[in-house]
C-alpha cells in the first residue's frame, strides 16, 4: 500500500489542532479564573453592605466610619466593574479559541476521511488485481488440463 499523499499535511493539521486545543484550554482556564474573581468581589461587596447595614442598625454611625464604608464599597464596585469587563474579554477570547479549535478539528476530520477513502480504494484495487490474477491462473490451469486431456 502506498503512502497517503497528504500524510504530511494531515500531521501538520493534527499538530495545529493540538496547539489550538491547548490555547482553548488556557483561554477557558483564564475565563474561569476571571469568573471566580468576579464572584469573590461580589461576595466581598455583599459582605461590606451587610456590615454597613449592621453598623447603621446597631448604633449611631460616625461620619468617619460611614466614609470608610462608602470608600470600600466604591472601591469594590470599581473592581467589580473591571472584573466584569475582564470576564467579558476572557469569554470572547475563549469563544474565539473554541471556534478556531472546531475549525481545526473539522480540517483534521476531512483529511482523515480522505485518507480512509484512499486506503479503501487501494485495498479494493488490490483485491481486484488479486482476483484477476486468480482468474488468469485458473484459466491457465484449465488450458493445461485440456491440453493434457487432448494428448
């Protein structure tokens, strides 16, 4: 059986697919990390709000403490906004990498199918040649037997 004509291209596409898979996994990992950071910031903000609410309910709150709560809440809100933007970028990057990976997988599947069809064709051709050879041998055998009978 001959070597698949596009074997080098198939190997190249498989290597590209593996690289794109690795890039997608890294992007997805970054997205998940950004998601966790956002969730942590949201929990901190909720905790800060609850702490502020408890302080107001328990007694009179002095202006310095009120400013501190407001500053912390403002800082956490800003961080949450940045984390949301970062998460959005990471999600977009992850989707881009997923799309690239799907395309690379499709390319490999196409080449693999071409390789499989080529191998099938070669096997079929080999089978036909074998049958033709067997038929020729049988014909020669019959001819020899007839000659022997005639003698």
